[in-house]
C-alpha cells in the first residue's frame, strides 16, 4: 500500500507500521495523524522524559507530523507579518528575537526532541524503529526544519538586523544572538536563497542530480562490499586471532575455534584480518580486493569512477552558482579554520614532522619483521600485522589480556569521578525511568558545591551492550552520542537530554562487560560530546551544545576526554582486575601510553593523505586518478599499485557529508591536543581543577553560541598551533631556524606571543 508523504510515494507494510493484523486496506495521511493528537508531545511523560515503553512508530510519525505542521505554520505566519510590515499594512517588526526567533524556537525545539527520540530508538532498538520508518521521520523533520532557512522575508529581515548589529532599535545583539542570526543567514545563503531566475532552476537541478549521484556511489560501494567473501577453512591461518574475533567471523559461532570463517570487506573485518593474519598471500588478496572495489578492474557494473567525477563536477558548479571560487571555499564558511590557506598551513606543518618520523618508524618495523623471520621489504598490507606484533613484543601491549582490567562498571565509575573532579558535576543513576530495553540506564547530572541546586541540570541514557537483532552494526563507528532534547528559550524549565549508545560485549557467565582499550576510548570520546550537549549555557536550541559548532571543531570535546584517558592517574583510576580488584601493573600502564605514539608518524601521514586528497579533488578539475597518483608518493613510502582505485569507494568524501571537510577530523584532534596540553601543564590537583573549570566554562558551556576560535582563545589565551598534537604523538623534533623555521600557526592569525616564546625556547 502506498501513500503520499512529503511529495513522495511510500510503501507501507505491516512491519514498518506495526499494523494490527485485523486492520485492512486503509490509507494513513500524516497531517491527519498530527492534527488528531493531543496538544502535548505524545512521546513525553509528566516528568519531561520520553515514555520509551509506550513509544511506537505511529506515535513518532504522528508527533513529527503534528510538530512539522506547527513549525511550517509558524514560518508562514512570520512571513505574512513581515510582508504586511513591509507594505505598511501591519505593525513594524522592531525586535527580531521576540518576533521571529522565539516563535521559531517554540515550534522547532519540540520537533528536534521528537526527532532525537526516534533516532535513539533507531540506534538502540531497530526492531521498534526500523530503518525505513526512521528515514520517513528523518526526512519529514529535515524538510520542516529547512522551512525557516528558506524563507526570503525572514532571511532579509535577519540579514538587515545582523548588518545593523541590533535586535531592536534600543538594544545591540549579544554574542549568542549574533551567532544565531549568522546561522540563519548562512544556512539560507548556502541553500541558494540569493540565487534567482535561470540560475535558481539550474541550482535545483544540480542539487537533485547530486543527491542521485551520491546515492548511486554509496549503493554501489555497499554492493561491492557485500559481494566479496572469502571462506577460510584452515585453522592454522587463524591461529593468531583472538577468540571473540574468531566467533564473530565463524559461519557457525558455536564452532568458533574450528571454523570455517567468512572474511568480508566490511571495514572492521578487513582491518582486523590484516592485523591478525600471519599469511602474507591472504593479506595481499584481501587488500587488493579492498583497494580495487568499485573500479573498472573488478565488476564494471559497480564502477564508481564516473559517479565520482559527476559528483565533483556538480559540486564545483554548485559552488560557482552560490558565488564561491570552489567547493572547498564554500566549505570553509562552516569551518573553524576559515580559509583554505589556514588548513594547508596546518597540514603542511604536520607533514613536515610526520614524514621523517614515518620513515624511521617503518625502518624499525622492517628490522623487527626481519628478526622474526620475514623476508623482503614490507609493503602497505604488511604494516598492520607487523605493527601489532611489534607493539606486543617490544612494548608488551596485549589488548586482549588488558580487557580483564577494564570491567565496564569500574571504567564508568572512574569516568564519572573524573567529571566530578574536573568539571564540577555529579552523576547519579535514577531508577524507575521508562527505557527501550532492560539494559538501559538513566543518569541525572547535578551541580556540585555547597550552593549547588538540588534539581538536575540534565540527564542521559546509557545503552552499552551489543544486541545483534536490535542494534545497527556500523563497522566504522562503535558508538553514538544522540542529543534528544536541548536547552531552549521557549521552554526555560526543560533540561538537556542525551543518549550514549555503544556496542560493547554484554556480561556473560557472571563476568561483567570487559572492555578493550578501543572500547574505553569510544566511551570517553562519546561522553565528552555528551558533556558538551548537557552542560551548555546557551539559551537557544539552534546554537546550544553541539548545534552550530563548526564541523572541524565538533569533535574537540570528545578528543579532549580521550587525551585525559591516557594520563597515568586516569588509567589507574578506571582499571582493576574484575576478579580481585588487583591494580593494573605499571608496565601495562606504560604500554597503554606507548601505544598512542607507536607508528604515530606513519598513521598521521595516512590521515594527511586523505585530508589532502579530499581537498585536491574539490579544488581542481584534474581526473581523480591523476590527483591520486600525484599525492600518494608524498605521504606513502610504498609504491602505488597500478590498479589501486581507493577513491572510488571513499563514501565519507564522495557520498557522505565530509566532502571538502575530511581534514576536519584531523583539525579537531589538533585543537583537542592543544587544549589537553593545558591539563598536562597543570601538575597539582588544584591547578588541574582550575583548568577543568575553565574548559567547562568555554568548550562545554558556550557550544555553538561562540565561534570556536574565540572559545579557544578564551580557554588558552592565544591561537592554536599544531605543535601540541606533534608533541602528544611523540614526533615533534625542534628544528633550528636555518633548518626550516619554526612552527606555523594553524589559525589564520599568527601564533600568540606565548606560543612563539615556547617555540623559541625549544629551538634554543
């Protein structure tokens, strides 16, 4: 059965609507669902928390329908008032915050909350929120949210207020309000609101074709990944694999040690296989299949070369129509870096240290492999295997053995204690809350101190354990932080809500959930992002927490928590053997810290290559193969295989949201390392607490209501520099001025005086 929804034809089935078997042949129209619902949000209880026990697809669709209509009606009502004011037939709009922003906030915030509830269910219990149903809700919410950014009268009014610097005749714009208006104006500009006539028609056609090409690119890549399978029946080939990995690969999990085992091109599978497979031929076979997928060298019906070129051309034309030199220059509008030059300066400075470090690391690794019986030079598909062997043999790092010292309850208690010590918040579990699964827990976030209010300032759910039939298995993302509800001026009493959803192993046979170091890093990272969502002091949901934070700074808080994890004191606080509470041995603490710097130059070169590849693909019109061949040797010591076509399967860049922005992952790490250096410099507990409070008052509190460059300057007292990241990775080697000069600033402005003095001292 098909219905019309947002201009599209959708197929409704019993599965995705939870239809009762007795119901037959009726048509569901979303607007009618919305209008028939009560005024309050049907998904929330009197406590203000979602009623997850009673949430159904029908209720989610109904609430979104109701709230989307309300949001769109609010936009139309404001447009009519602005048009009447312009024509002189109505009262003038003298306060854009009161007359425009607050009404939009009143209808937009509830929509975002319902959207967050649906996303939480989708990620936490997909049996109750299947993909197709969630995408229906997702598209309806996105469409309604776009309405306020696509309104010409609202755009012109807010642009005028921004230019005048006033929300009303007798009041200047505050910093948060200015950022809010800037967001509205920029969103409208990037959507093409200033383009008209034939150019507008061309832009709409480009955007439609771009969506189609991106979808085809991603679809072919998914098919290519699923198409490849290698079945291994020889247990000797799998002897180095840990038991839990063998079980996940076994065709019959009950025969994990006997096999056979199915190897695929899913990123998590392919990466682990290259790490643990001791047979070089099998490593090469998987690597060449992975790098050649979606190319003309394999199944030509799945080639993505033509789609990649189309996407690049369409993005270039889109940027030109919007008035930008290139798609990269357009991308800089929403980035902390602010300019192509600033990005390139930072990437070049990182490469200046990473390349010689990588050369030395690979020489050491090759010598080690030779000592272990390997013959011949290493190739790129050998590095993961020998990297693991070297880390285990020379540095005594054994990820599987370390798990016994990181039971989830201990890690969580240590993490919450760290948050209390550094950021002044106490985290307390609340029972009796509606949840979507019995394993889910809810925690209140409370202020500490003698005059702290008794009421919570926020709350978050945790859903940590993997459930094969209910949770999405996303290979390159082990966890999510979902913002459910934000602070909002339209609902002053509402508290921010979030959900942390991960895929950690469940407790088994009396054992608690035992985490790998990668799992612990995921938990710290997502918790850092949750703190930024929960501790915001912004008044408007459009700039609260992570909303409106520039893309290349949105991961900073998560990375700062990951850095704090590697402090020796933190490692000891979150670890103890799950059977007897024995502390983690000191050699293991040191091994965990050494892991961060192990082959750091090589890994950084790989990241720099992808960042520069993305930029060049969107700055030039050269054929993608020529771009790849030119860049590859600058970042890799290995020859480029003549059939390597890895750009044809880079989904994040070509069909995802990171086109001309992939460098942002590295930029966030660079900023976070510089932030963390303030913690590292504070040796005494009181000094660290002062740094923690300053971090809370800036990065965690100001969110998208302040430009991240200004947030950093308020925290650090200067502009950021790449030096801290290089030092954290252990590859910073001070150079004399004659040997290439000092460290270039990452920010468009020069490095601060303090940083320059530090560099001069290091050079001397």
